[in-house]
């Protein structure tokens, strides 16, 4: 059974041959083990079933505003009191 098959079966609550394995390694650990692994991935070396990936852009856009919203775009996240709306009332 491959790691992908194992995890899919676990998520469907079907029987598997063993528990799915995942481990996170600090970047310093990866660097220290690079020579020992000789190009082999941590997943292959340790028999892990889940590979870590970071497909997201983790940079924050402070000026982001969801389409369709109106008003002061720069302060759209602030409450009425923080924007000063209470003074107009």
C-alpha cells in the first residue's frame, strides 16, 4: 500500500495496514542530514506517508480589500468606533 492510498483509506475510515506517518523537520535538521540522505527525501528515507508542502504565498497585503466592499478601503477592517463613525451620529 502506498502512502497516498493509506492516507486516502484513513480519511475514508477504511482498514489500513498501519497508521499513516508524518513528521516535520526543522530546516537546520534538514541541512545537517543533507549529506547523510544523499539526495533521498526525508519521506522516502523514513517511510513517511505525507509530504509537507507550502503552496501558499504567506506575504500579507495590508491594502487588500475583498471585491464588492465599499467605504474606506484602507480602514475596512476597523470597527465603527476605531474609524470615528460614532462622531457622525
